[in-house]
C-alpha cells in the first residue's frame, strides 16, 4: 500500500454556480439565456444544492472523506452594487457550520468564475475599481468564514479567468488550444488576490491561496522554446505569482502536446473523456511537481482532479493512476497537504451543460434524489486507509 502523510486531507470540490441552481444575478445567467448562445443549455435548478447542501456534505462524510471545498456566490451576497444580502451571508455561514457539525473541514472559495451582473457591466476585471470591489467582497465574506475556516481560496483558476473575462466564447476553452490570456486582466487578478490575502491575514488561522489550472504542456523534441512561450502566460506565471502564499492549489486533468506550431489536437485512437481531453492520469503528478518548482516550495493542495465519464470504473482507474503519481511526488519531497476530487456531484459544466459527468454522486433531474457512485465509496476507502492499493 502507498501511504500518504499523517494529517493528509481527503475530500471533494464543487462550485456554487455549477450546483446551486438559479443564480439569476450572476453574469453567467444572461450568457446562458442569450439568443444564439453557444452554451448548450442553461444551468437552471442545477443540482439544487443550495437547498440540499447538508445531504451532499453528509454523503461526503459518510463515505469517509473529511474535506469539502465549495464556493460562495458573490452575486447572491451583493446582487446590486452596495446592497448586501444578510440572508445570503447567513446561508453560507450555515454551510460552514454544517461542515463543522459533520466533522468536515471546509475550504471556501471566494470567486469561482462567476461575478455579479453589475460588476460584469462595469467591465469586470478590466474595471479600474476591480481590486477595490474584490477587497470589499472579501470583507463581506468575513462573517461567513468566522474564526473556524482554515483554508480560503481567493480566486479559482485565474489563468482561465484571464481567458474568459473579456467575453471569450467559453465553448472555445478546449484542452488542445486555449485562447490568448488578457495580460492586463492577469495583473488585475493578482492585485485582487493580494488585496484579498491581506484582508484574510487579519483573521487568525486562515491560510489562503489561489488555484491554478496546470495544463501539463509537453514539448515535442526541439519544441521546448515554443512550449515555454505558450505555457508561461497560461500557466507558469500564475504559479510563480503564488510564491509566498500559504498554499497553492493544483487543478489537473490532462496534458497538451506542443509542436512547432503550438498545441496539438489529441491524436486519433487515444482514449478521451466526455470533455474531449486525453485520458492522462499523470497530469496530476506533473502539475504538482511544476507548482512546487515554480512557487519555490509553497505547500501544494490538489484542489481539483477528476475525469468526465459515464463509466464510473474508468473514473476509479483514472483516480488511482493520478493518486499513484501524486504519491511519487510526495515521496520525492513535494509538500502536498491534501487531495480534493472534482467533483462531489455531477454538475453544470459551463458551455458543455450537464453532459460531462465528473461527479462521485449522480442525481435525478426531476426529483434531485442523490445516488452515490461506486467511485465515492472507493475514494472514501482510500481516505480511511490514508493509503492507496494499486491494482
């Protein structure tokens, strides 16, 4: 058995807009309903986790997992500029308290892609007020965090956010060819992150960081410079910017081969997932090693890793391979604090709708009845043993 460090965290992750339902004041809601949109379907009720979060957390706990990463929705907390919903702050505080009641460690994400409509209308991350807006939102979130939330993620995948913030068609976010990031937006996101961390540092016990979509850019022979030029503004810069943070989140799913002209499409005959990504479990190990190197030794948290598939047995196969690689990195001295699977629930996968199923738990589209998959029990058994038996 491959044993993990004492105190290693095991859990799963979600994002508010992808599971809550009816986030009508979010900037994504009008995108979903716009005439001629490339988004295949609206989020609608999603998984109704806004009302069923206790049930979802209980499934996680009963499986043997101990950590739940979830996001809070800025558009619910501040649906109009300057109007603060005390009821929504109380709602998210109840989520934290439910985690603690169930013996679950909460990791709270402040911004997981979506923002209020009014902020989007103002220019979002291009607004000269963006850093002030996000700092104020961080302050609004403090009553949710209280003095008993240990881990806070300020911004989810700022590298992807820099690609979609300018109105980039989200349907273009494919594994083999990512749009050019807006470097001004990247700088603004870093300023937002820094300001947020300064506020959070005033609360005892909070350890904060941001999460990066590590995309495992692998050069063909002789294409190392091309891979660096392509990968640095899409990946490495954000890892380097996390130097000095309390931790950095790695979110790894697949690899991208870089040829002389840039990213290659996944070749014919290679197993792919429901998102069209190559089945490549080693992406996690490579992402973790890259984060450790680029941050110069900031502790790593795996905040997302998983596979979109209708074949749950392949989900277990993928996760087993990913965890074996993760263990190898830990054995070589990389300080990894925990592993959070994406996702706890089948969810709304943005432009792709509900078809790509990443969840450890499925649910009925009419009744919202939860149905745990075998992969949830399998991951829970790994967590309870704090070790992996490789078949």
